[in-house]
C-alpha cells in the first residue's frame, strides 16, 4: 500500500501528539513534516515534551515548522505533501487551514473553525457518509458528540426521534494537556463548566443527522436538552441519555440495530464493531475498546482499532422512551483517531 506524504499541524498539544502517534506507523500515511506554535517552532520534535501516557513512539526527528509561517504551504509542496491533519486551536486553524487548501493540500481538521461550513463536509463514517462531496477540506466533529451520535443514529433508523436529553461527564484531557498536569484538577477541584459545549454539541448533532442536497445540509429536527460538565477523570467522555421516539420500540430491535451500525469495508482504524455493548459501563476498564475486546495495555501507535469503539451500557426501554449511557475515548475516537479514520474513509470513497 502506498503511504501518502502528510503534514501534522500540532507539535506539543494532545491532539497533535495523538495524530503523530497514530500516523507514525500508519499503512496509508507517512509523516513528512510537523508544524506547531511559535514556542515549538525551530526545535527538534524529540525535544518537545511528550504529553501522552503512552511512551513516545519512534517518530522522525523533524525540525518543527511554525504553523503561521508564510512559507508553510510552499515547504509542503517541496516535500510532495498533499495531505494535512490539523490539531490546531480554532483561532489559528481559521487562517492556516485555508492557506493549505488554497495551495491544493487536502486538510482533515479536528478544529471547530470550519465545522458546519457549507463547503467543508463534516462526517462520521458510520452515520452520514452521504454528506461526502468533493472537497479539499473536511472536518471531524466535537469529541462529546461521538458517544451521543452513534447510538442515536442507530435508533433513528428504527423510528423518528422526538426529543433527546443528555448529560455529559467529560475528561480533563478534553480541555488540553494543561489540566492533566494540574494537581488541583486531578484531585477533583475542577471547574465543571464548559463554555459553549452544549450549544456546539446540539448544533453538530442536528447537522450530522440531517439531510443534504447540493452540498447544503438541512439539520434534523427534534427537541434537545443538553448539559455538559467537566469532571476529574483523565480520559474518556461519558454521556447519559434519554430518547423519546415517535413509535414504541422493543429492546431486541434496538440492540440489533446498535450492533449493525458500521461501514461495509475494512479500514485500518475501523473498529471491529462501532458500538460495543455492555451491561454497565466501567470508565476505568472500558476506555480502550476495539469493538470486541477491551485492552489494559494499549499501544495506539501500532493498534489503530483500540479506543475506536463507542461503549453503550445501561440500556433500557419503556414504550417510546429509551435510556442508555455511552462512553468513548475523547482524544482517540473523539479527536485524532476519528480524524485519521475519516481520512481513511474519504480516500477509499473518493478513489
């Protein structure tokens, strides 16, 4: 398999380093350049502090480029780079990603800067592959959306959704690496408020579940009550959901539909099953799932499937009301892993 030359936008942040971790041995992509903030620019990649719990993989010891450099696109072109993976903050991504796109480089973005923009498809492969249309710029979704959207997408195939109520418990890593080194936060003294998260999750959910025509998405329509909060857990976002449907559903119907939500071809990052059903979620034991098994000692640089499944538990139904909790690894499936998976999917679909 030919490995496509790529740029990673993100040197020292959690998403940037997750991207490095997942691309270093990837069969479809080869890291040729790393770009980062001015504070990391002109340093060897090996000198940038490694923020992830797993050991630093055998990365190429590249000189980090300033992501804001006016010569970034030209440098990429000189190396034959045609793909970029962005873990940049939104304010920086707004300009940098567009410059690369204008230079003919396809950008896969984890940033919120261009989400729900009409010219930039935002896709979860198992849910809205029909939102795919030719572009040089694609977005993954908000990390909180993943454990909510996959089960809801499955349920929506059985009945029209009337309303969704969700409460989230979100990991410290969702706010960046700094909280992972903050002793007060780790001890439980963490601000539970996440500004704008509920609004972002609501808008993206309706967008992902919406219809599309002529590259314009018509959002789905149902009532939403979304409440998001930060808790003192290192990794893993858990959501607690109540769904009302237009018609009553049986538990067996729902279970079968949850187990069949998938794309019908193999990809390196595709989990064995998109949704891993359990009786009750254990956040400590259920963080790393490949859809069939949980890992206690994951190596995300070589095993691209682990951490990519959404775990669903506490599932119950009473007439038109379904309740469940769902859990996913926020920096794997919810961020870097999901973005690389999206790129794999798009290369397969657009080839």
